[in-house]
């Protein structure tokens, strides 16, 4: 059924359709609407689920580690400082191999205090063992939450579904909200391999000595590799039922492109328009959208980018002392190939600043005019002092 919904409501509808059993929440702008919708669903009987009101984001994830350990499908949402406060428990979740799903609404980190979009909060958690999926629009958000439970429960890893603050979380657009029976056909009940059960007592989270710890980490790394193989199957099954798929990446007009723009999140939609307009003027430009960031789809990225003359990465994030983080990943993916295009890194839209069509076209023109990158990252759109 088509409905006009806010991006946050699209998340909540997906959680409802996934038949989540426990929601743990601490409100933080701009994700608050997500848990407000879910609180209402639980209160009025729309969902048969427990809604846990906790005193912090740290507690929100700690509570779900407990519920998921008992084999209960669990969900939370957060943003910015809240995700930073969860950092310790992000490691606990992946280390315990718990397929918790979290909606993470990208928000700039303080100081200065800022509630607008910036991907640095989620990307700062890229080494915690969570699968990360970045969404472009509300339909993709709804579908990806449902897919995240399927994927996470197949490989026993938690999944972070990431969406831009306000541009996506607070924007209304038409969304196909599927029938519950169709979702039930796609997403069966979770049957964990191990769970806390008073009838079958066992220990969880004991001290692990050097004789075993490295193997546990290696198993998580293996699960990430498995996720790369499982994700296409998850999408195949989804497409058969719902007639939609997104891919780990999406290549737009890349076959003959001399310069390929690399984007993620809502900036991708604007970039589509820019590529279309530039193509109409005879420019050989393409677009690569990155959806799956962890595990990073190295081989797919190499295949698309290798034939290009230049790659221009637009980062709505920054790693201090290095560069934009997506640009880092693209450079790492290409560096061991025999021949690859230079990677031009551009930082734009930090702290919610608009990434307009003019900004994206300016980035394209800068890359086209330069033989070599001006630096690891060029900041675009800075105000003059």
C-alpha cells in the first residue's frame, strides 16, 4: 500500500513489519520520531512488543544485549552523541554475535553542538564489527530494515541501517508499505544457534584467554566475509516478493564514464540529477552509489571504477589527520590493482550544510580540470572569513 510517510515513520513501519519483540529507546534528536512512533504502536496494540524506556543510549544497547541473548528479535535507534556513548557496547554486540538491528540517523558530533547531518558518527564506529548499510530515500530505509534482520540473523552479526538527519529522517515521501503476510513470507522467526535458556544452562561472556580470543575475532571476520556472499541472496529473495532491489553498490552511467562520482546517502539523489544534466551536455560522467560500507564490497567497486580516468569521492564526513572516509576506502580498494585511476577526495555538507547540484557540479569540474588530486581531501563550500 502506498502511503506518504516521514522517513522516521518508514523505519518504524519496517520494525513493526519485522515483528520485533523488544524495542529499547532513549530519545535523541533527530532519531526521536522513530521511537515515538514505535512507542505509540506498542501502547495502542499495533505491535505486540515490549518498549523499554532507559536512562541513556548506553543502557539502550545494554538492555538489548540481554534480550537478544535470550533469542528475542530486538531493535533500537540513535544518533550522533548517542551512538558515541554506545561505543563500548557496539563491540560487545558483535563479539556476542547478536543480530540486533539499529537505525542510526547521521548527526554531527559536538562540539559545537549540532543536530544536522554528518556521517562521521556512524563511520567512527566502522571497526566495531557491525554491518553498515547507507540509505538514499525512505523506501530504501523501510526495505533495508527488513533486509537487515534477514542478513544479520543469517550471519550472526548486528546491522546498522544509516540514514541522513532531516533530509531523510524528517522528509515526507511516497513509500510502498508492504502487506504483513508478504514480510512474514520473507522474514521467518529468528532461531538463534545459542541462547540463554534456564532449561539448558550455560555461561555467556566469560573471560577469554589468549588461547581462544584470536580465533573468536577471526570468526567475526569470517562472518563479515560471509555477509558479502549472503547479501545478494537476501536481495534476490526480497526482489522475488517485493520487486525491488538496491545492490551493495549501484553504478549509474559508468560504462563509458571518464570521471565517476562516488556518493552515499541523500547526496546520491542530487548527484543523479547532476549526472543526467552533464550527460545531456556531452560530459562523460558516471555515478557510483555505495550502500554497503561494512563489509566493504572491494571487488565490485574495483570492477566499476577501474576503467575510469578519474574518481571523485564526495564525503559528508572526515577523519582528522587523514581524509574523507569513503575516499580512504576507495583508495584502499584500488591500490593493489595493477592500474587504477587517481582518487580525488572532496569533503562537503559537514554539519548539515547543503550539498546542492551546483556544489556537485563544481566538484566534477574541479576533478576534470586537475591532472592530479590537490590533496587527500579538498573542502568544498567553506565560507570565506
